[in-house]
C-alpha cells in the first residue's frame, strides 16, 4: 500500500516529521536527492523546547548521548577581552531538558536515521530527484527520477522539507519575502587533537568590523563564524593560510595549532519567509519555508517546530476527525512565530556586531552596565520562544505556550498527556470530559506550581503540548 504521506528531504526536519507521523501510526515515504547523508556539520544548537520534540519522536536519550549542555554566553571585544558573561546554573529548563545543547549535525542525523530504519512505517528512497509536484482531486502526485528511471508516487499529503533551494517550493511557484538581512559569513569547523583551554560556552566577538562567533561543539569539534568583509579576498580567506590567520588569536591562547580543518565555507545569511507555506495538501517546512540569521541559534529548531505543529493536525484531517480548515492554522500559527524569531536574530546580530567605531565603543559601556541587571542576564539566556497566537482573541498569558514538563522515576510528564488533547488540572473532583485525557497534578508538583503561579486551575493542552485554553474548571473551558 502506498504511504499516505510523501516527505521530500531526508534531513533532520524530514526524518523527525516521519517519526512523529509513525508515532501516530501514519506511514510515509521519504524521497531524498542525495545518495548518502550529508557528512559535514551545519546546525550545532538546540534549545529545550525543541529537544522536547525529539523526545516525542523517541530519540531524546540518544540525542543526550551525542550532545552536551551549553553553559552560557560570553561577549568579548575585538581583542577577546570579556565584556560580559551570562552563565546558566540550572541543569534543566521548564521543558525537562537542558535549555541549550551543543551537538554535531551528522551525529544527530545518524540518530534519526537509526530510528527511521528501525520503524517499518517509514521508507527512505535515496538518490531520487523530484521533478514535479502536481495536485490531484484525491491528493498529490510526486514525480521523481533516479538511476533506474522515472517514477511517481500518489500521496494524500506532501511535506517539502528540502531546504532553502526547495524543489517543492519551486514546483508550486511559491515566492519568498525578504525581511531585510543579507550578509556573507565564513564558517570554519575544526577538529583539535587536544582540548582548547577555553570556557565551554559560546563566545561572541562584538566587533563592528570582523564580528565573529566561537564555540566548542562536542568532543574534539570546534566552530568559528566570521563576518566576510567587502575587502576580503575570498580565495585567500578560505585557504588554510587564511583560516589560520583568522583563528590565530585563539590558537595563541591555547598554546598549539595542531588542528584539522573539517570544513571551511562561505554562507550568505538571509532572512526570508515563503509567501505560502501550504497549497492544498502540500506543505513547506524548515528552510523551505523560512531562513534566519544564526545569531540566536534557531534555524533547525524552527523547522522542527514546523513539523511538530503540522503533524498532529494532519493526522486529524487524514483520519477524518477534522476538515481541511484545521490545516490553515499551520501557517497562521507558525509564520508569526518564525518571523518573530527571525527579527529577534536580526536585532541580536546588529546589537552584537553592527555599527561603526563610535557605536561599538558605546555598546561596550552599555553591555557592561546591562549585564549587572539580573533580569537582563536571565533574558540573554532564556530559550523560551514567543507564544503562538492561536486566534485573534485576547488570551491569558499561558495560552499559546507549551505546558512545562519534568521527568520522574515514573517517566516523562508528556507520557501522561499522551498524543491527543489533555486536561491538566489541580481540581480532579470537578466534572470531567470523556473525550480527552485528564491529568491531575498536585500543588507542589512542578506543573502544579506553574498553574498556581499563573493563577489558573485547569488548562487544555493540544497534542503538541501547547496550552489552548484555561479556566478554573472544565465547564469554564467548554464555555470558551
């Protein structure tokens, strides 16, 4: 039987979407143009909310084994002198996972591929180039070509998870909207034979000329990102000699230069959003739908949030429990959220790296003053994303945010919530609905304390763990 969902692209977004669908017993076919997984590092950061999505996909423990918690952020000047430092003290955040984790993307993809290969509901076809995406009355036809010839697949839905140069987006002639940021940067990934004696957090070089970011990833892997200047000779900049010139200040501090350059490539960081994320039963996810500068580390995370938002809605429609209008909420919810994060990345990038010499000098004074304010330090390290705007009505502050969770000996709180709608309440004796899972919590439980702090007794939680309504009782929720 042909799988009901075809996914174009076997990167982290496509693989995670397939696992989330499989959890709901929906099979999928992944069509990937590359014959083998991409071997070089790209994404390196994941926040706790996004890691919670991997938990639902069944790979959180495997991810923890290939990642490490990131302890904070250090702002340094052009001479690498510390201007401000923001440290994380808590081991886990409100999602039950570290608020920030560093990892190597090829290792993450191996984890996801292992889970996909172990699930009979997911089929991966590599070396397949998509040539057309065509709407049909009963779904979508995807045409693709491999070394055995031309093929076509009929699907009830298609997920375009095929990156910034999306074939799916092009096939549907969907344009993109520029949000006003285009800047070339050089990304250098290295392997060091011995640890570089530096703090394990992220270092941001606040230099209006050669802005840069340095970070230890995991194990023997390190990354630098440097702004490319108009005066740069790109051929020299990307040569081994040019790279060693750029990283020389760090090497002098470490006392050795015994490193292996794993990757050195120039990227143009962009801020763009697709004009449409859905056309009938075809959807764009990840970089196919939006691209962001990397300054707040949300590129991959935004794509995983897309998959998490869409999959439960698609399940309800495919099973006949909801009509297609539910799918309209995918772009309505995710685009606002993604644009907020993109604009935040642009703002942070300018604040840390923009302006002339006078601006940079003022920035140093302002940063040193701000870092002494506890609220600023907390905001600098927060991984809490903007809340979803679920409709046009004024809602309590917890609506549109994920319900928090923690892990106990009995397991994850999300396991109690299940994969459908759930009612979380401090008052289990009230009249209860029959068609949702009811989870009673105590006032001294983490979730109970969260409810009390926000002055609510009962919340309705969607399958993606987002609160969609609040009240004192279930009857209050029914009235809303």
